């Protein structure tokens, strides 16, 4: 029997700091969001009238406009919570680029004014009017008027990715279509696509909070997340592949549930059954991730019950976090049933965590990390 170690806040930080495996080891690329000096030219809001003639509203001109849809992309708002799933935003982004959608990494090319005028006259007209009326600049239109910085993100448009935002603490969401644009935060493309949901769980776990504190203590960043910082995020994978599969499946559940809640948000959400379902699976995932990083010694019966009711149920959302064309409410009912089956297993209430793991949980909770 190995000796029991009691964990203080400092010993937890030291343990996480000493992990040599990092996101950089498994990432195909980590990159910043886009940046533009003409924010109002590119960022749009969805028209409140929902009119097909004027589907968008130009924030700079404060009026409804119409643009070619193929140049408009959904936008991820960093002021919203974006944990596991992308929180629907009222904003979108006009991107006057041509993309060649072949392979993992795309080629992107800024459209020149004459080409824009011929192929996308609505967008050309809007940019020209914006320059003339808002910028009070009557010079001929130049591509430098509407280019953006952050082209690495453009190279990974329509490529599935994790987007990590710094919203009080790290929040990671899975963009399965890969078509969301964002200004703050970082995009993460993995070499092994089968590990997206496990990495998503680790980034949203208490380990992320510990890592944030390490970064602040070491003055690695001042609240603005960069690829250089994210590359250092410590990663520990379960020794047993079936445990990684279990965590990935639960992470898929959370992506599905969070997306459902975001789309159906109401003032009473914190008291709803959906919110309780979310918290239930969040607690289990956090326990499994923390055990993977620290003790690797959970009650075997606890893991058996989870595998019997989760992995064996076959209820695993697809890579998008949704179950095909199935009615969302129906799948939520199935996840509620899985939860009740776990809680209804006679042995579940008898499962115990050893004193070392309990000490870790208590330390994290007392320091506001859990």
C-alpha cells in the first residue's frame, strides 16, 4: 500500500507545474483569433427584424444592410460563457476572403476590390459606403481598407477545433463545424482528432483553474490568453484507454447539454432539471480528470457503475455533440435516464474516495478552485 500524501494548495500547484506533457506535444496548431483595425466594418449584428432583405445590421452605420451570405461567418462572443458548447451570439462577421477548403489547413486569399465588385457587389457597395460615409475617405477602395490580421485562424476555417477563451477562467468549447470567428482567445487543432473531447474535459476541469493560478504566479500572462501560454497547459492521459473513452463520452454529453441549455436559456435555468443534469455530469468528469492527474486510485466499483451505465448505454453524441437528427429533447431525456440509472444502482451510494483524493477535493474547494 502506497503512503497517503496530504495535499496543500502549494503541493497541488507543484504537482501540476511538474507535468512535462503539454498541449504543445499533441497540437497540430495553436493560434490567436482575428484582429482588425476596422472593427465596425467587419463585425455585424443580426437584424432584429429578421428580414431577408436586410438580414444584418452594420454597427458603424447603425442601419440594416444586406451582404452575400457566403462571406458572412458566425462570431463567438468572448463576453458570454462558452463552456463545452459555443454560446449562440447575436453577432456575425463579414470576411472578404476566398478560401480553398481542402485538407486540414486551408489557403485563404484576400479578394481585391475589382474582384469583390464583380463577384460580391453587395459587400463591395457596403465597404465603399462605409469608407465614404463613416471614414469620410473618398479615395478609391484598397484591399488594405478591409483586410484583417490573424490569418492563421482563417487557414483553419471549416476545420473542427477547440476554442479557448479567458472568461474569468479558461473556458473551452468545441466548434465541430470549425466556422466560428473569434477575436479573443485561442484556437486549438489536434493531431489526433479522437482526443478532442478528452482535451475539452481537461481544459474545463479544475486543472484549468490551477494552471491559471500558476500562470499568474509566474507572470506568464496578464489576463490575455496567447498561444504561448496555452501551449504550456499540462496534459495527463489515463493509463487505461477505456477510462479515456469514458471521460470523452461524458465530455460529449456536456457539450450536448450545454448547447441545449444555451439555445433554450431562461431566467429559471439555474433551477431547471437541465441545469441539474449539467452539474451532475460536470462533477463526475471533474472527479475522473482529477484522479487521472493526481491519484489514479478511484473506487473500482465507481468506475464499473459509470461504464455499465454510460459506455454500455450506447448513448454517445457524435463529433458535433449532437445525436444526428434525433429530437434534442428526446436525447436530453435519455441522458436524464442514464443519470437516474447511475444514482439508482444500489452500490453507487457505497462508493468511497480514499482520504488522499478527498483531501485534494477539499483543498481545491477551500481555495475556490473546485
